[in-house]
C-alpha cells in the first residue's frame, strides 16, 4: 500500500491562524505538523512507498530527509496570480 500526502505551499498554510501567529510561526507550525505525519507514515510497516505531492521547495527537503518520493507539481496559474 502507498501513502500519498498532498502538501500546500508552506507559506500559505494555516491562514486561519493569521490573527494570532506570524507568517513565520504558521510556516513553522505547518512544517512541524508535516514532520509528525511523515514520521508516523515512515514508521508504519504497511506502507511500501510514501509520496509527497507539492509545489513547495521545502517539500523536497522533507522528502530527502525522510527518504521518500516527491512528486513536484507546478503552481497553477491561479496560484501564480496570488488569488
């Protein structure tokens, strides 16, 4: 069985916390949460492969750190407009 983990842009993550956390804090929180999920997935014996799907360069570093696959997607035209 494979695990597929789609990840959004780390900078745009956790927008609903903008009133109480800075961009840097939200990014750090999202990064920590993703690391927690990847740690659990990597330790689970039922997964033969873990794939992260993202357009964020930070996802590549996490994939390398955990020794998992990365499917890098290009940002959509809507994302590039900042909408």
